[in-house]
C-alpha cells in the first residue's frame, strides 16, 4: 500500500445548482458515495427533489428546516436527518444561516 494524498474534488465554495442562496464544496466523491458541505445564507433554499441514494444530512452550525416527503421540521446544530432514496426532500433557512455536512450513498441502518 502506498500513501496517497489527493485534493478535494471541489475545494472552493461555489453556488449550488438548483438552489438559491446556497454554496457547496465536495470533499469526497467515489462512485455513488459523496461527502459535501453546504452553506446556507439567510432565507436560502434547495429546491425539493428526490435523491438518487440514501443521504444523511448533519447540521454542523446554525439552524434551518428540512422536509422529507410530506413532513417538515426544524434542524439545528448537532442534529441529523436521513433522507431515503427516491423521497422528495429539501433544506432551507428563514432568517438564519446554516452549515451542513451531507453524506450521499450511505448504506447503513
């Protein structure tokens, strides 16, 4: 085994496609497995969409809201939400900022 050090696939904050007021950076991309950070400005939103894989969203800082299917709830720093594959979901903020860590392609229980 040899030590391999690589740069992040997308190391700089850049606007997230299909969102308003949200920036992202991709930390790991390996097939269908992805780890990314999202930074939400005040009154920012991702558009509701179904995911291609199971996803865990971890709120690292701040607070906002999430919806999964027909349910919506607040999410704050130190909490996580799981989005099942194929189910409509969304994240947004209302007068606050939020930073999240997303793990897509998660296959745990």
